[in-house]
């Protein structure tokens, strides 16, 4: 596994050892968990070369305290990626990605005016901007994103389509704990008791007869609720527990079973 610590180093790798190889790409902010591992594993199965980026993108944090608190576990991340068969890791700093500051950013009014876009102003713009930069740098055939961040996933897929980018966005199922809790880097900030309690998010989303009832159940269970809404045939929630913001979503369409 080769680690590029500057964009210049990465471009050298891309134009040299990786030239002509089919690249699959998994962009991350580190603090890797089983959900990330599932993306890398699928990427490994479907591509000649696996590239992973680790970059805690300051442009997508609307709260500086949240950025400061975001878990960083670089040593264990690199160990996991090597074990999973990753070929290349991009670890360039913010000064490389934003050499002139945050001068240019993308907007997507119809997709960023609700849920995450409304509750965390500028966050989806920051995601789109850094992913556009990364896709231009990596030039992958495929890029892999989890369905847990479904609004982000949908926004990025439409961005790629609108800008005629050659990278295919691959949606991958949410990886959950046995309790139903969706895998998230922010889970590491929860106490064991809170982690167990957080399983109620999935239960409310999947059992409540309506979004309003799910919100009521979560509030009654002690969560501070940002929203519970339904879009695109899915039910979404964003809540706070122990000051940690957690999001999840589930399909409202029952899975098909074999006859």
C-alpha cells in the first residue's frame, strides 16, 4: 500500500504506476468502521486498483466544535486499509485541497434546501465541492458511497450526472450493528450505554406508522430531534444523543422475497 501525503505525490502515482489501470475509489474522512470496510471490500472486488482518501473536510462542518471533536484514528485506519488490500491512500492536507482558500463551491438548491442542507447550512455544498475535487484528481471508473448518508449520495450522483463526470457512483447498503444502529464514525463518541440506546433510532424508523410518530417516539426516548422526514421512498432521521449528532434512513418499500 502506497500513501501519498501531497496532491503532487498522488498525481505522480496516478500518471505512473496506475496509468492504464481501472481505478475504484472510496472517499472517507477517516475514523474507519465496518461500513467503510464494506465499501473497500466491494471496491476491491470490482476494480484493478483500490484508492482511498482520508481527509476531514473543514468545508462541510458548519460548527467548528463539531470539526474539532470529529474522531481521528489515522494509525488504525491505515492498518485496516492495508489489511483490506487497499493499493493507494491519499492523505493530502487542507492546504493542498484549498490552496487559495474556500473560494469556489457548488450549489444544488433543490437538493440542499431540506434535511441536512437545512439543518447544517453549507454542509452539502462542502461535500459536493470536495468530492468534485477528488473525482477530478483520482479519475476513477467507480466511486463508492454508503446509503446511510442517502441525501449526500443522491446529491453526488446528480452532481456527477450534471457535470458529465466519467465516474460511476456506486451506492452500497448501510452496515448495521446487531442492534440495528447504523455504522458511523460518530458512534465512537458515544458511551456504551448511549450506543445501546441509539438502537432505538432504527426501531422507530422501521416500526412507527408515520414520520411524525417516529419523531414522537424518539423525543419520548430522550433524543433531541432535528428532523424525521420522508423523501424518495425513504424515511430519514437526524437526532442528538449525548451531544452527538446521528443520522439514519430506511427504505419504506419492503424487501422482495423469493417466491
